[in-house]
């Protein structure tokens, strides 16, 4: 098999691995699986992205995004101590917390990718935040922030929204925010 054919086959296998994975797969794991360097995998992922694959890089590895999943944006407000409870509630009900973002009056939208799918992801995220000099993004806007949450159905998103409401985590929108995420189209 020619080198380019080997690369094409490897990239197709990587895409299939990511599609069938229940969580992130690291570049090192893929490199070991296919007997190539980590840098080759990084290049393969870049080529897959260039060909239209929606592959996200997380602190735990690569994820292939599933366009068929439902998504909803929730505006939240809570203390730093309630961050674990908010994120855990979402994943326990079957959601994936894709990102966190804030609307800042001076800087507009500031966004960070999360891709939190499990309690283990919640734990790792909180360890990453606590081990550095950074703070949670919500603290740039006095605790107010947004999460894009995906799930297999609108019913699951409804359950997540209900639970966030019951725990007092959902916040009302203000007049300078550009959209009401909860209104039906």
C-alpha cells in the first residue's frame, strides 16, 4: 500500500474510532494504536477537520461531534462551590456540557470549550481550574455565565432545564443580552 493510501486508511480508522468512542481519545492512544507518532495523529486530525469533520480537542483527547444531538443554551448563576453540582446535574441526566461562555459588556462573547460528559470529566475540569492561577470564566461577569448543553433528545434537555431551575441555577436574561435562548422558534 502506498504511503498516501496508508494515511487515508488511518484517517478513516481514526474517524471511525472517534465516532464509536464513548468519550475522548487522546492523540497518544491513537498514535500507539496505529504505530505512528503523536504528531502524525495531530496532522491526521487537522486533515479530517479540513475535510469537514467536527472534531473537538479536549483536555482528555479528541471527540467527534454528533450533529444529530439536540442542544440548548442555559444561562446560569451560582457560587464557585456550586460549579460541581451544576455540571454533575447536567451529565447525570444525560447531557454533555459543550462549553461555557459569558457576555461581557466590553469584550462581547468569551467562550471556553468544555465537552464535559461524565462525573470524571467534572472532577478533571475542577482539578484543572484549582491547580492553576486561573479562575472560573463566570467570575469575569459576577457569576453569570452560559452553557451549551447537548443531549440525545429534547426531553432530556427539558429534564436538565427543570433540574437547573429547581436547584436555583438558572438566571433571568437582562436587556443587553441579544437573545432569549428558551423561547420557541
